[in-house]
C-alpha cells in the first residue's frame, strides 16, 4: 500500500517531532530529590532476611532486609543491605525474592558512601518499555504512516499533561483554564496528525472542540448542582498535606472530567468526519442535506457503542468500590447519594452528553464544509455531463 502524504504534512510532522523532543528536556520545576544527597539505582536482590516480617491476618507487617547488588549509577557493583518496610497495606507493600530486580534509593554521606538503602519497589521499567514497544510495533504494522502520526500525538498528549498541565496547576494557575488550553491543543494536534491537513481533520476539529466546550460547561454546572467536592479523586487530599493548601480540588475535578471526556469526543468526531469524507468521495454530487442525514444515521450506531464504552471504562475504575457497597449490603439509595458514586455518575453522563452532541455537530460541519466549494463546479459539470471529482485535501 502506497503511503499517502504531502510536503506540508512532512514539514508539519518534522516541526512537531522537534517540538516533542524539546518538551522532553523542558524542566517541570519540581525535580527536587526526595532525600538530600540520595540517588536512585537499579539493583539485583541477592538474598533476603524475612525474620523480622510477620503475618497479621491477610497482610504482612514489620520489615524485610535484602542484600542487593547495585547495577547502575555511581555505586555500580557494590553490595549493600536494603530495608523494605511493610505497613500492612496491600496497595503499597511489596515482598522481594532472591533474583528479582529492584529499584532502590541510596542515601549517601558527605563522602558519597552509602549509609542507607531503601527498597522502593520492583524494577518494572524494562518490561514497561517492552509493552510500549509492542503497542508501537502493532500500530505501525496495521496503520503505516498514520500509526507514526498517532504515536507522535500520543507522546505529545503525555508531555502536555506532564510538562504543562500538572506543574502549572501545582504553581497555582487555574486548572480549568489550563485543561481547556491543553485539551483544545491536543484535540487540534491529534486530529491533524491522524487526519492530516485535510477537510476531514478540520471538520472533526470544529465538531470536537465545540462539543468539548459544552462538556466543560456541563462539568462545571453539574459539579456545583450535585454538590460534589474534588476530594473524591484518589490522592487529591494528599496534595493539601504536601503543602499545596491553595489548590482548589473541585476545579481540579472539573478539569479532570473535561479532559477525560475530550478524548472520547475527538475519537467520535474523526469517525463521523472520515465516514462522510468517504461518502463525498464516492458520490461527489450528494447534497449537504443528504450528507448531514447520513452523518446522523452513522452517529446513531456509533454513539450507542461509544457511550457504553465510556460507562465500562468508568465502572471498571470503581469496580472495587461498588463491590464493597454490595458486600456490606448498602441500600441502593445510600449508594446513589454518596459523594463518590455521584462523582462517577457526573463523570459518565457528562461525557455521554458530549458524545451525543458531537455527532450532529460534526455532521452539520461536514455537510457545510464538504459541499460548499462544489456548488459552482456542480452546475458546470452537470451541463457537461461529467462526474465531480473534487480533491478533499
């Protein structure tokens, strides 16, 4: 299959790749060390001492001592004893075995000698890279040049959140304003990378951005209407205890609702736009009204599956919470009126409303955009009796 790209796209991709590389090296301003004069390193567990570790019910308490060999960093080749403290929380506790790879934190004295070794967790980075590489390989095999563009958009999305949204929110800037800026930029860039510099991408951008802005407004209104506080988000309260008392957790929650919905919205917008683009290429003489009706018909089927997908994604993240409620025999009205479940209901249905709106909006944009330049040509070509073959790019 021949790769479809033009000079403008190559320039755009080159500039965008350079931008991503630049963002990788931009400091967040929060790169301080956890401990003074401490370095992280990869290590191999040579032996373990479990004599000070004991079982209490289903959890383990105490501490585990591990003899490890440092594999990276300035202390490479040294053997040290590491401490693995167990708190009785399965979510955070880990137990090491001989032969495992671990990530350790080496605390040093003024002469750079190791005085304490903290067993942070298992070393998973190499395996995570393998999973990412598998994803990238499959995407490129099945999508070709579009797969490369998709990977760039994926990287840009991560960097935008990690390098812009999170640090600036911690510095006191409005989370919602930042989310709007980042979300809109991601929508535009992602759709340009996936759809190219085409009418198809432009129509999807207009439909997605318009629907996302409405979703943002609904997130703000219904957060206030339902009386949901931002502390429902996992680890959010820890930010206050960490010294960021001025953070508005509710605005942070609203920004999170908007961001999580914008991804599904841009996905549906490009689906509708691509389908209508295919229709106009196969039947250039179709009217704007017929094209819009086709978009609405396609949207009816796609929206049903997308809203279910959104529901399953959110339900999956809160599955254990629902199980706890059921195991305790909590009445359904108590469940529905709880702050945690109300937040998930808001999350789910604000996103679903955005998905419902993006279909007609994108269809209307496509109906206008795909046919607006062909009216005069259609008259001429009808007189000549020849089909209309207008390039879409």
